[in-house]
């Protein structure tokens, strides 16, 4: 029996009103996340990964942001009625891990005060003692060795790794069905990053939580995700299982990203992608990568159809548009 995806994003576009004119930061993106699945959105800074998360959570300012398309969570539309539907889901069935854990904690209150507020808001406890017990258990679950001491500390008194674990513990209170992890290791050293990812993976495996991971680190993608969508300048240019993407990358941008990964060894040189991400107030028509692409052709100025090359591996590139199984991919 086919089950509907937990999260379904269909032809989503997002335009911001700026002093330089309209900036279309998301341009018709579509993807799904199944229950218990780990999907990564990967791409250069400024490609629209974090904007996607903010749109899913309904955090855009309606006076300056204009959204089209559809987002559904467990079959429920989230963009209708001004995005009010997601307000009841945010922090409950859908949780967020932010980029900078220290900056997301209020320096005026102890960790215990802040976790108590979250626990009470979620209705997990009525008394202070019950909330404290739940907070201790949540911190112990993320491998905090002395939860009581940490609960009494202020954010400036704990390390970046501990702050990240506090954020993860807080996000997972109540066992959300979907966890949005926006560059969860950006502010951490590589050792703590690896610990954080293992922690997320273990906790999600135990609770069945689906994870949408936002990252620019292809090494993290390879170790953590089940599937990956590659984004460039607000467009998804390729999507595949992690194994297929790393063994058979198709889109020129995906290949360029993989070629740019540093490699150890005598004589190895770091490869860079020529050019820069375009200003989205003046984004090129069609494939937005065409101005940097060594394989660009005249008809790349027209939107490329998404081609299914088999095994749910899709690519939006005219190099593959003449394949027999070309089709507009369904979400």
C-alpha cells in the first residue's frame, strides 16, 4: 500500500520585496519527505535552503514575502489561510534546530528556565517539579552527564557542544514527527559536529522522526542522509538517493560541487566553481546555473524539464531532456 509523504512541497516559489526589486529566492521547488526518512538539501550559501525551512514553518513576513505553490504536512495544507495552520504544528509536530545554538538561547535565563517554558507550552507537565524531571531526562537522552548542573547554568556558562545538545533535547521534547535541522553543526568543531549528527540519527531512529537536514557539507550528506536534493539559486537541479548521487552525479552543478570537495594527497589541488551565484533580483532565465556551466547551450535559457533517469533519480538539465523517460516529475 502506498503511503502519502509526511511532508510534501509542490512547485513552491518565494519572492521577497527588496529595495532593488523583487527577488525570487525559491523558483518552483518540489520534494517530499517520508516518515522516518532523512533528506538533505545541499548547495552553496544563498541557494535558498534556509528560506525553504522558514517557508515550511510559516516564518516569512507576509508584507514582504510572497509564496505560491503548496506545502502539505500529513496531508494538511500549510500555506492556506495566511499560514495559520502551521502555527499549531510548529514546535509540536514539527521542530527546528537552528544554526547558532548559543545565539538561540536567552542569556537572561538559565537553561532550566528556558526548557521549563518549552515543556509547559507543550503541555508536557503542569508542575515545576514535573517539568524539571522531564528536562533532566531530555538532557540525559542527549548524553549530558550532569543534567542538574546544566539546568542551573546560564548560556554563557556552557560550551557550544552543550548548547547544541540543549537545542536538540528541546526540539525533540514530545517526539515531533518532523525535525528541520538548519546547519546544526555550523558553530561547532568537527568532533562535536560528528557527535551531534550521530545523536540526531540515534534519537530519530528510536522515535521514528523524519529529518530534513540543511547543509553545504557533502561529507555530512554522505554519512547522514538517505536522499539528497541539490539546490542552486532557488532551484532544485538534481535529486537522488545518496548512493546514486555520489556514484553517478548528472547535473553539471552537482559534478562541480563534488569536484570542489578537498582531497588529501600529494599533488591534489582544490577545484573551484567559476563565477558566483547570481543576484536573484536579476536571475538568469531558464537554468540559473547556465551562466557558470561549461556545458551551457542556447536552449538552457528555457526551463529544463525534470527528467527521471531511473531509480527515482531526477535531474533538471537539457543534457538529459531527450531521454525516453523524460517527464515532468510528480512530487
